C-alpha cells in the first residue's frame, strides 16, 4: 500500500491575484533550503478519510483548528510514490501565529509559514505539489 498525505491549501484573492499559504519544513536538513521545499500544511494518514486527515494535519502543523468548507483538488503523486490529497479553502492566517508540533528529535515539523503569490509559490513549493496551485488558478481563470 502506498503512503498517503492529506492537507489544506489556504488561499486568498488579493488585487485579482491568487495568494497561497505554504509552510517550510523544520529541522537542520531544511534550514538553508528554499526553492522546491515548501509545502501545503499536510501529513501522512492511514485509515482516516482524506478530509479528516487534512483538518488534523493542518492543526498539527499550524496550531489552528480549521473548520471552514473544503474544496477537493485532484490528488498528486510525488516522485517517491506518495499520493497527496489536498483541499483548498479561502481564508486568512497570520504566519506569526503558527505553532507546529515537534518531531521525535525536538524540531518543529514546520519552522515557518508564509503567504506567496501564485507565481512565487510555484517556485517555492515541492514540485510534486505545484499542480494544486495550477488547478486553483485554472478554476478561478487567473
């Protein structure tokens, strides 16, 4: 059985442009890496429904319980074989409020979050997740 992750792509429209909220992985390996390593707030799951897992993982990586409506996006398969399920929702989040769970080594799962325009986000996000942003742009004809 392949590994699965699920998460939430938070977005907002600002000046007729799409902005998305991404998180940067925590830990010493990721400290100086930037392009291609950011992600939607997400995490692995086994038996949950993808939407249930997305809400739980968003909370674990940001510290915010998300209760808004979710729009399913097409799952993306990463190079590793993992399948990522994502749900988009319009919302607001102040990056300074981010409170991530810690890994078994004491590092935060994510060390920061930031809003990016869709152009910048496509460069920053893990290439296997860029399809989520492109799908939103297509849906909104941006």
